[in-house]
C-alpha cells in the first residue's frame, strides 16, 4: 500500500540518496549495544500489533518482528521509495508488512495497534501535531507511543544542522513544544527528554 500526503520532498530526496549509497543499511556494533536497552524499554510482547514509523531499510524492523511472535505483527512504513526498496529486498528477514506512506495520512484502521515506534524520526515530522493525531487514531486506548534517538537532543540537532539545506531545519523541538503537540492529539506524556540512551519519550493514548 502507498499513501503520501504531504510535501516531504527534502526528506524523501535525502533518504533516497542514503538508500542508493547504502547508508543506514545496518546498525554499527556500538549502536546495537545501546539499541538493545532501547528495545527492552519498549516492552514488546508476543501477539502485539506494532506500527513502526519511518522504518527506512528495515534495520530496526528485523529486531522488532521476532519479539512479537507468535501471533503478533509489525507494520513498517516510510516515505522514501529508495528505503522501502531496501526493506523489501530483505522482507523474508523482517516478519513484517511494509507500506509506502506518510505518518500524517495513514491508510490504517482506527485503534488497530498496541504500540507505535518513532525511532530517529521526530525531527523529520514536518507537521508533528498532525502526525501525532494520526498515531493517536490508529492506536487502541491505552496504547503507547515511543520516541527514541541514540543521541541526545543537542547531538541530533547538531548533526542535522551539519547536513545543510532543508535537512538543517529538521530538529528536535523543545520538550514544551513536543508535549503540547502530543497532548493536543490526545496523549498523556509520561516521559520526554534526554535520558541514558539518548533522547526518549513515552506517551499514553487516552
């Protein structure tokens, strides 16, 4: 399935180039060590339905899928066709359904998911309030939204500024702004800000 609703050309072009160059294809060993603690924090369980926002090449997806077996499912999506092609090439390893879609216009049923994962995507949400509203819609009551980066806000923002062009404006906003957008979408903010593994957030779908 494919649904792209917003003008996300800067992100799409950047990540298409990354896919063509083989960038972001795998995690580095040091990243995998820290990522294990992040995935443990999500408390994924067999039988759950999980939505992965901005799945890229599927490098995280392949770690999530096995934790949902038996009976669970991860649906992973991205706006970059280049990244989706990379994910599709390793689909047998993912145990996932893949979709070409924007988080601001999801072709998914209301209340269909137990958890939504936003790993390394918060700065790329061009309309965060709208994106959070869509995630609220597709999560069941009591479902959880997890936001994570493997670096703190200052380092993430410094890296994006170093990219130049439009991506230089793709930054993690102040916590007060993110909290306001989450709460206006109907979430209760449980945790938000820099933590031991990097920038992290947890919001409960009311």
